[in-house]
C-alpha cells in the first residue's frame, strides 16, 4: 500500500505546455501539491525539482510519470535512476502510458524480467529520439544558414551621436554609467561596440589616405 503518491513533469523549454502531463497525473490521483516540475532538457538528472522530489520520496511511496521520456532521455541514467527509485529509496514507479512499467504489478521473476526489458527498450528509444532531435536541429540550422538566415541576438544599435559620447567619456567629461545609460548598453556591449567603432574609424582613415 503506497504511503504518498507523487507526480513528476518535465518539459524541455519554458514555452512548452505541461497541461497534458498535469491532467494525466491528476486523473491518476496525484494531488496538485505533490506534483514536481522541471522545465529543462532531459539529457541528465541535474534538475532542481527532480532532486527535491527524490529527497521527499520515502519507502512505499508511489511516483507517477506520464511517459519514460518525461523522466529523462539518457539511456544509462534512466536505468540508474530507476534503480535508485525502486531499490535504494524503495518507492514504486508507474509510467502511465506503459502499464507494464508499474512496479506494483508483476513482482514475480517473469514480471520483473518483462518490466526490465520494457524499461531498457523505452529508455533506449528516449535517448535515440533525443539524438535524432539534435541531428534534425543541426541540419535545420545549417540549411537556414545556407539560405542566409542570421542567428543570435540582434545587435544593439549605436546611438546617432556615439562619437560625441565616446569623446566626452575619453575626456572624462562623462562618467561610464552615463555613457551606458545614453547608449542603452551593458558594459561588455559598450566596449565591444567601441572596439568595432574604432576599427571602422581606422579603416576609413586608411581608405582616405589612399
């Protein structure tokens, strides 16, 4: 008999909707206060809410996840975390979309063998899907670059009177804090754009001398 039922949700990005997982866990009887959620990649288990959940779990408790890839996407680490949850902690684990992965059922030798086999297959598939996603993303980025698509943050534009601002700063008539405020830049961005600005000045002077 389980003491307390918990649920774990993982979405890969902060923009991803966790509603489907939340609904499934609540239908399984998990109280909202016992649902832990991380919004980050499943490449490893260095996740704050997952660690908090592990500290909360006690022997006999039940942990529910919608699918094995919500637990993680690293084949070896899924196997290790499953061992920690079921052997070291002594909790039961239920994967809602795969009834064979419910440690409350099939505790005999055959049931354990089937569950272990299913776990290995699904955790392998989870990692394989993660690697496929990374490959598709890399291919998409390369294709976009070939079409001239630019990636990264847009450059902060240089103010119209940047030269006057820089001159006043160099002559110590304007403190750096005021320069940054007028330019709308961080310290690092200001120095980077200043270097670019000076480089353009030097090239222009060289061109005029020719």
